[in-house]
C-alpha cells in the first residue's frame, strides 16, 4: 500500500504484468488509473512524446496536442514494462521525473507536476546492464526501492496443475465445451516438463490441447485432454526426469513411437520406482507423486502395474 517504486524481475512469460496489476489493486491508488507502457516497443524518436505528451505542432505529424503516459497516470500508477529496453537518452529524462515529479510536455516551456507511482518490470539482469554501461545506475536505484523477483514456472511445479486447470476452464468457455478435464497422464506430463516459456507457454499449450481434444472427442459428454494433445518436447521432459531422479532411466525409444506411448512408458517406470521407494504403499506413493490415491491405482491398473502379496513361513 506504499508509494515506493517497485522493480519486478523475472523471465519472459512468468506473469510480471499480473504482479504489477495486483500491487496497484492493493494500494491506496486502486481507484485511480493503472497506465501501461511497453518500453520495448517505443520508437526512440517518439519516446519522449509517449512519456510526457506533446503540444500541437511540436514536431512534424503532431496535428493535435496529446497527453503523455505520466499525465494520464497522475494520481495513479504507471507500469513500465521491459524497462531494460529503454534508450539511455530517455533514461536520464525518466530519472528527472522520478526525482522531482516535474514533467515537460514536448513543445512547451511550462513545467507540470504529477503524482505517479512507478512500477517497472524487466527480464534483464539490470545490475549487469549497469556494469556494462547500458543502464544508468542512479535510475536503477531509483526504480528498485522495492525489488520483487518472480520465479520461473519450473521452480513452482506445485502451481502447474492449478494454472492448467484455470486455463482449461477459460478455454472451455471460449470453445463452448460443457466439461473439460485433464487426464492423470496429462497432469504428470505437464508437471515434468521444463516450461522454458513459463506461464504464457502453459496457457498456449492448454488452448491448443483443448482444441485438439474437442476435435477428437466431439461426441463425448466430457472432453479429456490427454498427453498426445499437449505437443510438448519429449526430450525436455526426459531431461528433467533424469535431473530429478538418479534411479529412473528412460529407455531408448523407437523413432515412430507416439507421445502417448512414450508418456505411458515414463509414467509406468516412475510409479514402479516410487512404489519401491515407499515399500509398495499406495498411499505414500500417491503423496510423493502428488496425485489422488484412487486415481493412482486406476492409472497403475491401466498401465499393467499390480502388487501381489504373499506370506512366507517364519
């Protein structure tokens, strides 16, 4: 709820804009505007006008006066996305506004004062950019009064299924699907994938998978997303699996094997390994795999996994 400047750091696609929106909505400025400006898409010759506005006739093509993003955000919050892409010449002018609150419209001599909270975001390492002389150190310190780092999706695997379910609900409404669900095999696949494109990639994967599942199951009352609908890079899944387990080994796969067959092979070995580690206890194994016990036993039965118990004389 403070007026501190916030710098949001994180890879592309992790949801930095969502973080900025929530900061604004929980601040004292929530009833005032949140203005968005993508610094990466700014032509250098028009950047000053975008930030501070221009007077009529200030330059060729300026047929009407226009307010800049700082004037539009007065009293509210200005979100500067991809701040690491801002040209050095513009960085010094932005610093002046942050220090004094003074804005000078292009083509006018009069100074105006604005009350704007700035939230900036970048996928660059700004400390490294400062060391390389590509970003002003004084601007970096002015922006990063309260830095926030958003972890990549691969470091938040507990969020994957939650987010996938949310995107599935959104997609179901768009595609007029009454009921859309993710199979257990698909959930396991999603959790083991590395997600280089983060949350944005997950959303696109679910959108495409839902469309394919609807096409293949259009006569079914419940549409189920299966692994073959997800179009994930299997080598990335296999690599991640090997990183997480020094015992699980993915066997050589035939060139013409389907994604579903390969996923079943991996899932089967993972369940068997976890059963052994948990002394063939289904409940403990289900907890380690973060799935429901009943769902796990049904999946194991489909994959041909069974446990035979026998008594031996003492």
